[in-house]
C-alpha cells in the first residue's frame, strides 16, 4: 500500500518535469523578436558535422505577420541571407514561407515548444523542434528526412541579444 502511494505521488509529479512552469509560451515574437544569435552543427548522412552561426532579427510587420531575417554562415562558405514570414492561422498554429525552402512552412506551438516542418530541395524535408528554456535561450533540434528516412540532424542553441540603445 505504501509503495502504491509513493508510485501515485511520483506519477502525479511527472507533468511538472515535462514542462518548466516558468518557461514562456512560444510565439514567433517571444522566440525571435529582436536580435538573436545561434550556434550549431549540421550533420548530413556520410558527411562530417558542419559548424554554423546564424545572426537573426525578427519583428512584427504592419499586417500582423512576423518576419525573421537571417544571415547563415557555415565555416569556409560565403554568408547566406534568408528570411521567414510566419502568419498566425489560429492560436498556436502558423503557416509561412522561408526564402530557401521549396514550399510552405507549417508550425505548431505547445507551451514553450515550436515545431516546424517544411520542404527543402527535392524530396528532402526539415522537421524542427525549438524550445524556449527558462533562461530565455532556445534549443533547436532538427531532422532532415528523405522519403521519411532520417538523413541529417542539426543541433543549435539560440541566444537573444540585448536591445541596442538608441
């Protein structure tokens, strides 16, 4: 009986471990409003891990959509500029575009997590999960798939930059 009570208390506590209570809800503005910097690694099948850096700036446009401008730099390669436009379809549901994607971006939020899916080139898809941590940083984990089979992985940490004094 004592063991059952301990087990029940442990099971009831599980949701508290799943999502930190002080983690903010993920919205494009909460995650990417203002300036941020990401550092990470992309590993494709049979390739070596490729370190990269991303400088980003995001803001809400007059029509209510969110725009994120990014400069992506892989070691030994010229900088690549790209931008995202995300539209809220309903609370927690997003659609949009990414300038270097081959189709629509779809997104869904669940508390501090944003899940994104979009087509890259040809039959390649990117599946990303971004999670805002209580300290404000974002963990970005991505999986590249080909016909549903994982062929690549990315891991990135994104840090918000302090607002510039004007």
